[in-house]
């Protein structure tokens, strides 16, 4: 199964991609995770990406396209992949189509996750992350046991710099201007399914399961 998960930041794409990945054995490729890893390891790419990410802006297409191109050349994709947070611009979508074509890989479906703006601001603003093991929590919906440290590894939880108010506003504006045009891009190619992702993680997964059924059995 080869999928793209599309949607604004905070719609729950990553959480659902983790669930599908655990269930089906498909690999999740999150450009956000790959970039954060590069920042943590202080690679040249990470140093270049950091200032864009901190402000909630998009990292240049050439950088992100290179990352995904490398990942897709990995032979560990026998059971497929979920691209989470890529493509985010029309040039990225065009580059992806070219790479998949080159490798003779078929893209099954693009899933467009939909949540209201107010809910997104609430989800992102309350998100807390573990800088050690990358587990994520939410102060209201999914707090850690003591609300301060990670249940898994005991590290103190932090708020990602791009989950702070100003950066959230920028990320939503960037989404509207640069990523939302991908909805019609994939719609005109008959590749898009819409998914209401306003409910709980389990409720959204139930809906997603229905959308993915034809591709799971393929
Ligand atoms: P995410 O975890 O998907 O919300 O991504 C966090 C940040 O990484 C974004 O705000 C961007 O700065 C950067 N990023 C992730 N994916 C992309 C992409 N496909 N194109 C450009 N920048 C990206």
C-alpha cells in the first residue's frame, strides 16, 4: 500500500500513520521527523533547515525533495509506505510523481485529513514532546502521568518551538497558501479521498479503515 497523508499541521496525520504502519507493516516517511532528526544531529542539512522550522516556514523544496528521493531508494518498502507531511507544495508533488514514475511505484491514494482551524490551534498549542524519545502528549487530551515528564523515558517534556502561538499562525498561513492547492491537484487526478478527522484517535482510525479497505486487500 502506497499512500500520501495530506492536511494542515495538527490534523493527526502522523498519529494515524503510526497506527496504519503498526497494523500493516508499511513504513511511515515523515519529512518533519526526518528534518528534526537532522537538526538534532546538527548535520549541514539540519543546520540549514532549523531556522525555517523554528519560524513555522517550509524548508526549501530542493532540500526536502532530496530527502524523500533518498528514502524511496531504500529497499525496505516491500509492504509500501505512507508519506506524512510530503508533498507540501505543487513542485514537491510534481517531483514525487517523477520519482515514483522512475521507480515504477504506483501511488494508491492521497488521504486529505480535515479538522476545523479552532481545533487545530487547540491540538498544536497543547502538544508536548519528549526531546529524548520523541513521544508526544497533549496537556488536555493525552497528558503524561505527572504532566511534566515522559512516561516512556522520564525526560522532561517540552513544547516544540514551532508549536508556539506565533509559529502555529505562520504554519496555518503557509498551509493555506502553499499546501491547500494540492487538494485540487490530486482531486483532478482522481487520487483523493477526504477524511473527517475531528473525532478521537480511535474514531478517526475507524473512518480511515473504511477508506483504506480497497487498498489493503489489493
Ligand atoms: P511537521 O512535523 O510535518 O509539522 O513538520 C515540521 C516542519 O518541518 C514544518 O513546519 C516545515 O518547516 C518542515 N517540513 C516538514 N515537511 C516539509 C515539507 N514537505 N516541505 C517543506 N518543509 C517541511
